[in-house]
């Protein structure tokens, strides 16, 4: 056995051991992915409060004592170039895999098993793609531009070359992201394969048409919400591309301190990423159930509950963030416009969104590994696979994910402040409103993670 083969074998064994330890060989049989997604975490209240205190303390220490500009820059800017073997072949293989997966999702969605846990369309989309692949974009690096099946398909089609109306900016992608998550919440996409297949076909038609009309680069860079989510999540990852196009290894979250966004509309999209992940968890809590029943009792139309909550929550999250940008000009008097502050301090929020995403989906992904394996091996068989039940202590892993995302966000915000302001005291004071907002977002995520999950009210 060669050294490289031995290392690969050992890495595979270590990964299998990690999954086995983290998720113990206790299997449960379930009827839908929705049920699997709503397995609640067992986390003591004292642990949540202690973690919240640690977050506040660490935030204060980082913002108050890490004042050596050269040291901060050295940490953020450290890079190591990485060369991939046969990049053209890897890109071709990733594109082919994406197209095959898309075709498989559509075909099995229409003609595959009706049981969602046995249907490859449902399992691959939710467990393999939205949970597993999405986590890879911020834990490893963003491979979506290569895997994206719609981008691969459009490359073979003509480009009509219409000019995109830039005054729209990123707002169409904000609306698209809010709409996609709202549809995911209120429709049986995780329970009915044919509904999911119809949705995928509809999304494919819109995406391909948009890319043909406005061009591949414009559509996937500015409009398509899925591509934009993965691109921004990729800024959290340790593996990414520098401005010269080279692939490099860096500190996780280091790219968040760079000037990633073009305007306040891009900052709104970043806040939308954070909000939709929060919304997806919030609507499964007892607090939302009680609030929804109270609103309907006062005469609020049930059919407007979820779109109203989606829009109101986003407005609240974005409004609070814009307020922090304005307050920062008071805590650190400056000629820098509040719009510029909002644009520059938004990328660190992606680390918080990634932390909550991993807290929300890591246990879900691990529990569905048997279903994912069965869906790939026997795509047209009803196998009723078991679900791995994660142990009670796994809630601590979820909290660690939220905490780690918050700390990366604070580090990135600290580096951003030192890049924007010439004086140390001014740089530190400018962060106070943003740190307060970050703590609020993070505590909301911790609270949701530790609440018991309940069925969504007023969803048939």
C-alpha cells in the first residue's frame, strides 16, 4: 500500500469514525424529511446563558484590547497558494456531476418512490445539497460555480446580450431569496417529490431564461439568489480565490474583512441570508406558534402569516443594521458615509449566518446519511432507510457553531474598522453599534437552536 493510498484510507476511516462517534449507531424510522429536520436539540438553559456570556465577553475583549494594526493585518492577510491537479478536468467533472444530479432530481421527483425518505430528489436536494453542500461552501470553499448545472447548460446556449438595469442592483436577488425560503417553509417540498420536481423545473426555466437574456456572468453574479448565497458563504471558507485568480488557503473568515460588496443593496442581501436562516428555525418554535395563534385570533388572515413574518422580520433585521451604521458615525465621528459603513461591515455577518446554518443543519445532515446513501444506490426503490439519531450532547456542537461564527465575525469587523479609520480609538469605537447588533443576532440564533421544535401552525 503506497503512502498516498494509506493516507486516503486513514482519512476515510477517520471520517467514518467521526460520524459514528458524533451520531451513535441508533436508528429511527421516519416518514419525511420534514420530521427529520425538526429533531430538537437538548441543550440546558444554563449552557445557553453561559455561552451567551462568553460571547459578550469575547466580543468586548477583542474590540477593546486587539489594537495592534500590524498584527491584525498579518493575521487577516496571511495566505498560502494552493495548486489543484488538472483543474480543467476537475471543472469538467464537477459540471457533469451537477447536470447529472439535476436530471436525476427531476426524473426521480416525477417517477421515483412517493416516500420522501426513499426518493432521491427530496433526499439529494435537502440533505445532500442544501445541508451538506451548503456547509461545504463555508467550511471548505465555494465549488458552486463549477458544479452549477444551470451555468453549465447556459454555456451551450446563445447569449442575447440584453443590458441589465443596474438601478435594480441586488434587490431582485434579495426578493428571490426571501421568496425561495418562504416557498420552502409553506409548501410540502420536503414531503412530496413531485411538488419538488415541479419547483425545480420552474426555477430552471427562470434561471436559464435569465442567463440567456442577460448573460451568464451578469445573471449568476447579480441576480440568481442561490449563486449569490454560495458565493458569499465562500468568503467565510478557508479556501478561496484571490483577486489575481489564484487559489489560496487563508484564515477562515479572513476574506470578510475585504471590500466584497458594491452597495447597500448587497448589504441587504447579506442581511437577508442571515434572516432567512433565522426565519426557517423561528417558525418551528413554540413562541411563533403562540404568536401566530394570537394574530389569527385578532383577525389576521392565516394565509398572510408567513409572507408577513418573512417581510417584517427582514425589515427589522435590516433596519436595525442600518441604524447601527448611523450610530457608528456618532460613536466614532467620521466623514465616512453611513452607506459606506453599512457596506463594509456587512460581510462579517456572513460568519454569523454560517455558524447558525451549521448549528441548524449539521445534525440534520448526519441523521440523513443512510437515506442519502440509499437514494444514490437504489434510486427507484422504496427502502425506508433508518435515520441516525444524534446524541443529546450534540446540542453543544450546535452552540459551538454559533459561537465560532460570532467570533469570526468580530475578528473580521475589527480588521474592517482598522482598514477604514486611521486612529485606533476611532476604529474601536466605530465597532460598538455593530458588535451590539452582532450579539443580538447571535443570541437570537442561540435561543432558536435551544427551543423545542413544534409543527408549523396553519400549514396544511
